[in-house]
C-alpha cells in the first residue's frame, strides 16, 4: 500500500465505513478495485489487532449480546455440492457484544451458530473485564453452556426470549414480511440481574447499524461477501470506526471516549495510520 498516500487511504476507508460497496468505492475514489480490496484486507487486519489490545480491562457493567445473519459466496440453498458443509459458503453469523451504557462493542466473532463458536465468543468477551457484569442474550440455547463455561458463577445473566406469531398476510408474503412479535419472557439463568436492565434492544439496534454501514450485510443486493475472510476484515474496520471514529448521536462522543479508552475522536487518517 506504499503507493497510496494517507489522504487517499482515508478517502477509501471513509467510503467503505459509510456503506459503499468495493466497486462503488473504486469508482468514487478513482482507484483500481484490486487496490481497494488490498487496502480493506490490510487495514482490517490492523484494526482487529489494535482493538484486540486496546479493548481490555473495561469498566462496562451491563452487556447485551446477539448474532446477525449474513451469507458468503451464495445462499445456503445455492451452494454447490462440492462446497456444502464448508465454513464460508452459505450462512455466516456475526456475534456481537455491546455495552448498554457506553455503546462500546468490545468483542465480535465471525462464525457459524454452534455451541463451539458461542464458547469462543464468550471466552473472548469475558477476558475483557476484570469485574462482575450483567449480561442479557436472546433465547439461543448455545448461550447457556457458553456463558457458564466463560464466566462461571461470576455473572448476573438473563435471557430475553421473544415470542413470534404469524398473521394471514405474512403467510402470503412470507418471503419479505417479518414474523409478528407477540410477547417476550425473561428467564434468569445465573446470579441476580437487575430486571429493569434485562434487554437486548441496544444489541438489536447495533445489528441495524451494521446492515446500514456495511454493504455486505445489506439484504436483497449483490453486495454480499464472496470470501468470508473479507467479511471479517470489513467487520473489523466497521467496529474500529464505530468505536473510535464515529460520534454517537445520544452520547455526543464516541463509545471509546464514553468508556474512558480514548480522549478524542479518531480521524480517518488516524485509522489509515494503523497500517504504518
């Protein structure tokens, strides 16, 4: 990437973190598509390494976790026979954890939706805190064993299980209509969580932020990831910008500033500078 100036890198990164595809970014910045891909790979790796080191010993008290679906290469039903069952072809899930107070996302993981992936994600999440936290997840059963294995008894943990129904209209428009929300129930799993803070609303809102900020996750487009590795790089870049460089509308500072990790809003040039 020595041929690109820091200003040029920052311009490309700015296009990517605002939801543009690789090809639209290449057109907008008058850059070869292969150069844009190479920059995404390099800066994505740098962002992942930096955040892995910086997001430690956090003071978060209340956490929410969720998983967001996407697909790579092709949708599961269209994956060729010789690639079926291989990770990176078909369904891919991005696991995220978010602090309900600072809106910081300290941990994420690209994988499938199995217990093994849930355990890896929770082990990483638990390693970033030195004190007891309150955690809320949805009703995905893999969380039960994964949370116990990572946190043990040193956690206040509850599941918020949402109940959905189906209307007559949704039976006709099943492809595009979301299921009708009919209610929810709280299941306390461990410790003594504060019931007024049992929620996954912030995690679900973060899912929307991801879909709006990464073309790869936007539904019903051809901008989906062709390689799972590039999806991981894009997610790392997204969270670098979200955590360090984007002012949260409610907080009026970045999540890392609210969490006491950073003392200023990172510029795109600073993010690009991680490559050096």
